[in-house]
């Protein structure tokens, strides 16, 4: 084992070898690196930008993500974290507030934190654990062993344009939806998995301290009630600093998905909101930005030849609700646990068997649920089904509480209520994605 890194910038600059290299310091990469370092491994975390930095996101965190933050020792009582009670749903002429479920497995509250701050907090926590972070280091591809064809490191370019090679027996690709590492290894996106697009911006607004996440279930491609209902939802999340994060997410299950001007759709949707909310052009503080949402394991295999995929690089966004951060952090923790176990095996073949347990663990954890999600997004891609869902589902509070648990993937695996048992049985009986 190489000497563990100290986490200082100078140590990172001098280090060229580690037990594990993690490419990308978003939530997936920082979480993976944190747990690896806590287990005593030396970790190089390579990030192409510098912190703090912006990412397109709704900034809302469900109880699943809160659980992962608490496990990493993040102080969520510090200034800047905004708690929320649950989900406020608007659609079909109705408005309903659904509290997060009261469970043993997850906390009963969510959070909001801008990605500008959030990713920085996670990566600094990883540094505290002993991770060597190297910023402004753009990884250009894998280094392959000529005999085994396994990944044994990465090539990268520094801010000065220098070509650098880093070595490690294992590499974790946490480099997002485009995942240059995956493409270089021949692991490409699957066309049989759903894909979403999210666009968002910020406005100064008196609603900045709203303690509910607000979701609008009806997105129209023209005049409301007189145009096509689109497969997706809009959101308004107060971030507590005088601004609201306002955005929308759409799925590629719509026939007109490729032809939609998302930024224009966002502006048209916002234009119909009450004037006193402040969502006017003169109150917009940031550009309208968009990003892809890779869903339901849209890139596999998640382990091959010494490289593991975590988070968006492995297409782990929840198809039901577009949530990515919780699954990025969970997959990072799972990958780290399996890497640690593999490192402790005495032979190469035994280590490889342990590493092959990572994709199996992902399938066991999410496989059936993501398959259900694929069925769900295909169904709501049909406007007539979307209209029926909003018209007949929203007036039924019990059904909506069940739907919240299903869409947010919030159940107790053991000892839960009837809704939990039904959802758990359904996901276990469904073939894995």
C-alpha cells in the first residue's frame, strides 16, 4: 500500500501513485473517496474544475440524501442548510402538502443547499479524511496494462497544459453523464434506458424560505389546458438566501422531446405565476442552465477491468423523480466498501470476484425499483395517462402518500407499514434493470 495522502494541495501535486484514483469530485466521487480514505487507503481525487463551482441541479435533497450526509459526518445544523417538511404538489387545479414519511430507516426531513456550496462541503470532508484532491486536472483517458488490458491509472492535463500520468490498481469513474473514462473503455450508454433533461435558474423571491419542496405536475407545451401535457414536472425550491431555484425536468418518453426548447418552456411556465412571487426577468440572478439526467442504469457494466462506475457515470438517477444526489452518494459508499473488501483478499482472482460483487449489489439494491421506474416513465410519456393521473390521483390523499413513498423510494425494509410492504414486495418481484 502506498503512503496515505494528507489531503493538502502540495501533497496532491507531488503524488503520482495511490491505492485508488477517483475521477470527478462531485457527490459520487467525493463520497467514494471519503469512505476509501476512512478505511486507510490512499486516494487521489482528480477534478477538472476548481471549488467552489456550479452544477445544474434543483438543490433539493430528500431524506435518502440526508441519511448519507449524516453518515459522512456533515454538520447539517450549520448555516446555509434549509430544512423542508416534505413535498407540496400542485396540479389538476389542486394543491396538496405531503410530509416526508415517518420511518426508522430515514429521517423525516429533507434539505436544500445550492450545488455551489454542496459539492465544496463534500470534497472538503473527503480531504479531512485524508483524500489528496487535485483540482484543475482534466483526466483525458485510462492507462491500460498491455498484458492484462486492465486499467492501471489515468492520463491527465494540468491547468498549465502539462500531460501527467497517475497510477493506481483501481480507478473509480465519477465523471458524470458524459463519462470520458467509460467511453474510452468502450462502456457506452444504453438506448433502452430513459433519459431526462433538467433546466433551472434562480430568482430573488419572497418565497426563498419556503419549508416545502414544491412540485408542479402539469407542464404544457403551449397554453395550459389547451395544449399538450408533457412528461415531466416543474419545481420551486427556496434556497434560503433570498432566492428560489426554479426549474423543470422532462423525459425523453415524449414524442416531441427532441424538438422542445427547454429554456423557452421554462420562461413560458414561469410567466403564468403570480407577480408577487418575484419570478420576473429583472429578478433573475443566474443564467438558465440545463443538464442531462441519466436514469435507470443507462450505462453498464458498472465494473470492468479495474474500473468502477458511480453516480451519473453509471446512469443512477432515479427514473421516478429525477433524483441523483442520493444515489450518487449511496453508490459511492457501496463502491468503497467493496473496494476495501477486495483489497483484503489474498489473490488476484479472489479480489476480482469481490469487485464483481459491485454490479450485483447495485442490481440487488436498485434493479427491480429502476425497472418499475422505466415502466412509469414510459406510461407518463402518453398525455392521456398523464391527464388521468393528475385528475384522479391528486384528490386521493392516501394514494398520494403511497405515490410519494414510491417515487422518492422511501420505505422501511423491515417492520414498515402496509404501504412499505407493498412497495418492497413489488420491487423484489420485478426483474432487475
